[in-house]
């Protein structure tokens, strides 16, 4: 092949490449096309191999043409890749970041219903001058029973089926041992509430082996049963945000005398005819039981060395699951503990 034929071929290859690359839209195929022309076995390299066959005088001209087509191809590749990159960048921008759109809400949790109820109860009592007291959940038999006038073999021990850790250590069955611990540590006047978890061998739709109570204790000179009733009535009205009545029904708890069960007007039917007749919550009675209460028994004062001639006191204990159930219509105590967000997120 003559030098001028080779030069014409090289020019054709240049044009051919420019046409080939035009529609290519990604780096990989562009690089492949480049190799097809400039690679070791590429079309331009083939032409270069002919160079050696030429007369020495012709070689520089053809060599220059080779360099020129190489340069053309390389420049075009660089240019085309640049075009693609800026097109991609433009597309990216055009994809639009609308800064006025609201953000995706981050899922946020909230306090568990029982925690809310506990904090609310504490808040209401603290407005009346009560402070929070605490005690261990793994408690001595003495604090849980003995000091509360429930000696071993006393039939009242059967009222609360107990988990024993050892002969002398139990999982507290009620928050009442916090009364004992407080009175041991603090001379009157005393006004405490003690919310906390308690344990009993019980398991059915209305009982759980672990549940929550709030205990109250006030000890001072001249504390009367009327004070107790006033505090409980205020609490119920505030907690339910309604003008509900309460009823103190004489009952027996070894650590109080007199003792009573605390009933409140049914918050579902309000005890009003005709709804009350078929009310499943109060079973037609118009009242529901929410806890126990009474005046601190002198025997308890004796255990904690408080002078029963000088001081009197009242105490009460209520179930917080029950309070939440009555306010929110929760009908199975298990819902509180299963951690199902479909339940929890309603509150
Ligand atoms: N501790 C009792 C229980 O869990 C409830 C109770 C009754 C607490 C009378 C009191 C009280 O403080 O005075 O069944």
C-alpha cells in the first residue's frame, strides 16, 4: 500500500471512530470502542504495522498521520466522557431536592402507658405534699409480712400467694413494706407514696405474676380517717378528670384498723341506669374496687418504734394496671407487658 493510501485509510478510520462513538452513552462501551481502534490489535495499530514496509522517506508523513488520528480519537474519548459526566451531574440536580418538602418523620417512641399512669399518680399526690419513697423488690419476709402484722401461719398470708427466694427472703407481694422501711428511717411527720412492681403467684386475664401498685402513707399528729377519704377522693377525681364518687367498704387488712376496700364509681357506666344493668366492668354494681386502705394499726407502729399514743396514720394501696384499665378500657392485663406497639402506640 502506498503512503497516500495509508494516509487516506487513517483519515477514514478517524471519521469512522467519530461516528461510532457518537451514540455511545456509557464509559464502558466508549472504552471498548477506543480499544477497537487503538488497542494492540486495533485498527490503527494494523496500519502502523504497514509503516515498516514503506520507503524510509515516506514514513514520517504516515507517522504524523497515525499520531494525528490517535490524538483525534483520544481527544474525542475524553470529550465524550466529559459530556456524559456533566449530563449525569445535570440529571442529578434536575432530580430536584425540594427543600420545602416536610421531612420523613423519624419514628419516635413515648412512655409506656403504665409509666405515664405512674408519673401522673405521683404528680397528683405530690401536689398534696407526698414525696416518693422506694424499697427493694426482693424483700425480707419481716418487712413484707411480719412488721405488717402478718405473722407466719397467719391466715392472711394466703391472701397473697408468695414467691419465696429463701425462707426469709421473698419477692414483695405488695408495696406495703415500703411503709415499714420509711417509718424505720424517718420520724413523723411522714407523707410518702411508693409506686413499684410487686409479684404474686397469679396468672389469668385480670392477674399477672408481676404488676404495679402505688402505696400511700401519712403519719402525723391528728391524722384522721376523713383525711384518708379526702386524699383518695381527690386522687380519683383528678386521675379520671371526672366528678366520680368513692366508697370505702369495711374490710380486713392486718396492718390497718379500721381497714376498708376502696371502690370508685364505675367510670364506664357511671353507675347510671340503664347502662349499669349490663355494664361488664362493674357487673351492674355501679362501683369498681381499686385498692385497700385504712388507719395504721398500732401493732405496726410498735414494730417501727413510733409512739401510737402520739401519732396516727393512714395508708392505702392501689393497682396501677387497674387504674389504667379503668381509664383506657384495657381489657386484658397481658397487653401491658407484651410490648406490642399496636397496643402501646394508642396512648
Ligand atoms: N397491700 C394490700 C394488697 O396488696 C393493699 C393495701 C390495703 C395497702 C390496705 C394498704 C392498706 O396500704 O392500708 O393487697
